[in-house]
C-alpha cells in the first residue's frame, strides 16, 4: 500500500457533504480534512501498489458530485 494525497475544490457550500460522501463511499480514503486556501479538502488515500493512481483519481474521486477540481500529490517514502 502507498499513500497519496488529493487536494479537492468543491462547489460552494458542498465541502462537508463531499467529505462525508468520500469517507462513506470510497474504501481507499483514510482521512479527509477541511482546509483553507485554494482547495477545500485534503484527502489521504491508501492505494494498492499495483493500483493505477490516474484511474483512481479520474474514475473514482473526480466522478463524485460537487467536485470542481483536484490536485494529486504522490508520496514516495514515509518517515516515522
């Protein structure tokens, strides 16, 4: 498993609804944070090593209602 982070811009007034739906409907979603700035949500996901990041983001995350834009951050190493 490896982690990716997705910044999500939502339609106005829909960030909490989108966050709840993501947690409930997408099994790869680990955590969702509301944030300030250009994006509304920071989503932490764990994908299987062989899972295609592009297909996951465009086919699963971006297809959810009320999402206007995303930016994906791919991770390489975790330090503890």
